[in-house]
């Protein structure tokens, strides 16, 4: 685990400058959507959009030859190297999901968000997490520059549009179901989503490990 933490620290080091830019972009647009336009659902879907876009940055920066040499210089197992990269993604997810969770709690206490909107945001969060996990083995296999539009940009656009689409076309989820959603259903969906993310994340990690293992051989 210590070696994985070292890889995580290295990723944080090489992404330090871009991270400052990311935080600025996230804060600026999030404040605009959440507090000036009061577009709460779109504001949070925007965070999921940025999660998919920015989660690939360690791969793109590692394309630098010097960074790649330093990355493989650590005397550690391949499993630790891959786990370190996944810790970066998980940390990013935790940050984005925590921000959304705090805002949902606040909006719920202020009666500014409905149960339907909470479910839609939660579904969008789960799907964005799944997309990020699916992308990582692809980046390990082909690199972050090949088929880049299909790997991350189109899914990111899709996750940005998904919440509004579901709210406008809620017939796809069943109008009666949406009307009967209560807090317990939301908690169940949250737990179910966590289980799915853990499972997909583990499969993604194993796939990435096997790809890197074959490359070493």
C-alpha cells in the first residue's frame, strides 16, 4: 500500500499545475450555476462532466517521456503502480461526490430540490463513476490520445445532458414510480450504486493490471 501511495503522490505532483486550473474552473462555473442561475441539477451534472474530462489528466501528462521514465522508476510491483493511479481517480470521485452530497443535503433542508431530482443526480453520479472506471483500462491499453473523442468526450457530453433529459422525459422512468419516491428509496439506490461502483472499479483494476502485466512481459 505504501508503494501505491507513492504513485498517488507522484500523480498529484505531475498534475499540480493542471489541478489549480481544474479547481478554478470547477469553482467558477459551479458557483454560477448553483448560486446565480439556481440551476442546481445542471450545476451538479457539470461536476460529473468535469470528473470524466479531468480524470484522464495523469495519463495525458504521463505521455511526457521524462514523466514516464520517472513513473516506472519506482521499485514496486505493477499492482501497486496501477492501484496508485486508481487511488487518484477514487480521490477525485470522492471530492466531486462529496461536494454534490453536501449541496444536496443543503438544498433538501431548504426544500429547494425534489426527491425526483435527487434520484436523477444520484443516477448521474453512479453512471459517471462507472464511465471513469471503464475508461482506465482503455487508457492503459491504447493511451489517452487514441480515439480520445469516443473514450471520454462523448461520454462526458452525455453525462452533462442526462439529468435534464431524465427530468424532461421522466416517462422513461415511469411516472408512477417517480411520484412515489421517498427518502428510503434514495438511500437504497445510494447503497446499490456504491456496490456497483465497487464491483466495476475492482474489475477495472484487474483489467488494467493484466494489461500492464502483459506489457511488462
